[in-house]
């Protein structure tokens, strides 16, 4: 990749990262507040939220979209225009969701981007400890991707057996989530906007009478609500201690299952195993270390409001709306949410923020549900993909006519670029892995250029030969030191000159190696630079 392109992408990435960093903070805080809506209009919203922990099976569908907020009065930069072209109005549609239990589900859907055909996908998530595996299949790559317990080579048999035994704590992990959610809900106040209406909605093709709970939180009320929630947690010491005790009882069996005899000799762990002592220690630590900070949060809020950057985040321009559609049993049958974040991080940018919208519906709640499995017989192991030396591993499996490949092409993710700066001195060229020109022929370091063009390089000391294998087309080149003969897929081809050795490095005519590795070469006379490009 060229230095210009690298800097260009880094600028885009930095801007995007800033926006998403602000969004991350905003979403986390919003989520904490949304867990705490008290009863409104005769509907116990807290009970409805908690009831979701008692829904182990269901079927559903959903749609999520992402859109940049653009100031039409300002001109887009080239970088911004390109980012909008590929990422604006992106949609992820889940057409078929099946949840067999709290740890096992399958999904079918598609990714939709502007000016491209939809890219279908399937996934299976199995998070049971005794059969942990994830499978993902995307249109354009015939084989699915797979990550399972048998893929993780770092785990020995003893570790795998330990995780399998941990299955008995699966329900405990659900109970822990439920306990924490219940504690948050009991302490969180209502946002200023919470309404309830009776509506009729279509769920999976059927009209259903529902209660629609509409909740809106804007950035200006977010921190005060959060502060009040945290302060409420410390106000009732008896409830706080009860929460700590219940959490301790759920976690302790998990901790004990991992302890060795040596661990049991540790004084700190011995204290942890003493229930009353451990609970009192945690409670006292929270009261002496955390509570004083909590009591000063109102002052902190004033400081936040005086900070231009933070006040831009926590303003009325940033908000989250959530619509929950509840049936008579307080099951959430449908949800719709809209998040708007406009952090104002760059006055010169035409992109002011983004809007995220999501909607999903559920049916066959607590019914008989069986997930759709994906055949993993010839799957691509995720560990192999992670350990692959280059993207060629993936592109070799890809349909070059698929929308997925077209997308990667538009994003220039299917291209390699190598920049070379010819030197006048051979020794300098050798030190810098750069080419040099002699008698009208441009010579380049064979190993460096081949490796940069994603080819495997091997040296055979016995035959004094260098073997080059192209990662894409599989072409094999065999160069012999002090010879002008090269084997190209077994056939002898004559070089302009012999392979040249300079202080242990092999140099060959650049054009020969570039063309045989299916690459293109361009020389910029003005800046004396050679650009080599290769497409996967």
C-alpha cells in the first residue's frame, strides 16, 4: 500500500473511530438507563424486561440499518464521498432467526449495500460449553467458516474436559445476568418520556393486540439519570449487601471448580471462601472506596457540562428512542429503536454523525424450536484463517463474480501495492531492499519483491536454487544462482542476464518476476518511483 493511500485511510479511520468511540459511550449509558423503566400506564415495564430471561426459545426476524447524517450545505471531501458510497444506508436483514435455547441459535439473512446486490449469509452460534462452536457461511465463498473446541489447538485435553464440566454452570450464568439486570432495574428512575398505547401490529403475518411502550432518552438527561441510578444503589445498604451475597453465591461454585489444592493454601483465597467475611469485605470496600466518588457525581456532572467535547455528546441532538410491543403475558413481541449520534467532532466535515435503526419481532415464544444447522464437512477453520500468511487463503475460495468479491474490489481490499525507489548504487540497493539499474535493465531483490507480492519463497542450499510459488495462481518459478535459466512451471525460460548476488541477496530483472506473478508495473518518472500492483 502506498504511503499516500495509507495516510488517506488512516485519516478516514481516525475520523470514523472518533464517531464510533462517542457512539460507544453513548450507547452503553443509554443501555444502562433503559433497563430501569418503572410501571407506566398500568404496564409493568420492569417485569416485561425481566421476563425475557424466561424466554429460552423463539423464532424471529429483524432488520438493522446504518446511515450517516450529512450537512447538505457543505461539500463532501473525496474521502467522505467514498466512505458514504460504500457505507451509507447499509442494512443487515435477519430473515430467519431460530433460538433453540439460551445458548444455541441460528440466523439467516443478508447484507445490503448501496449499488450492490444483497449478500446472503447464514450463521450458527452454539455456546454450550460441552460443544462450543460457531459457523458462518456467506454467499460468494462456497465453504463455511468454522470455529469449535477442536479448532483451538492451544487447549490441551485437560482444559477441554474442564470446559465441558463447566456446562453445569450454564444456568448460573443466566441467573447472574438476571440478578444484575434486576438490581439495575430496581434502582433506575424513569426517563422523562415514557408512554403506553394500545396498538395492533402484524407479527409473522398475524395481527396481534399489543401494548406499545415508547421510551425516549436524549443526551442531556442521560448523565443525570445514570448518576441517580448509581446513587440509588448505595442508598439502601441492606439491599446492596443482599445483592452482593446473591452474586457471591452464584459465582462461588464456578470459582471453586477452577481451584487447585495449591490455590486453597493462599490466604487471600481462603478469605474468599469464607462467605460472611468475603461479603463484608466487598461491601466495606464499595462503601469506603466507591461511595465517596458516587456522592461527588453531581459535581462531576457540572464539570462535564462545562466541557465542550462532552457537552456535544450529552446534548439534546443525540438521542435514543425505543418502542417495545408487549403481549398480554408481557412478552416482548416486537422492538424498534433509533439511535442518533451527532458528536460535532469536526466543524470542517460535512459528516455530522450517524443514525442507527433496528427493528425485530418474535413468535413461537417458548415453543418447540430447532436451529438450522450448517454442514461443516469441508469448512474453513477459523484458526487456519488466522494463521494464514496472507488474504490469498481466503480469495482462493471466493467466487470472483459474487457481490462479495465486487464489494471487496470496490473497497480495494483485493489488491496489493508495492512501491520501489531505484537506487544508483548496488550496495545501497542491497541494504534498502530497493532496485537498481544496470545496462538498461532494472534489477530487484528477488525475495523482497516476491514476498511483497504474496508469493512463498524457499531457498535450497544444495542446488543453490530459489523456489517461488504464487499464492493465487499456483505458478512456480525456480531460479538458479549464477544462471540465466528459470523454470516456469517446469519449462525452461531464458533471463536477460544471470541471477545476480550482492552481499548474499539475489537480484533478478524486475519486469520478469512481476509479470510472472501476474502483476502490473508502472514507473513515475517525476518522482522516480516504481509502483507494482497485483489483484487477488
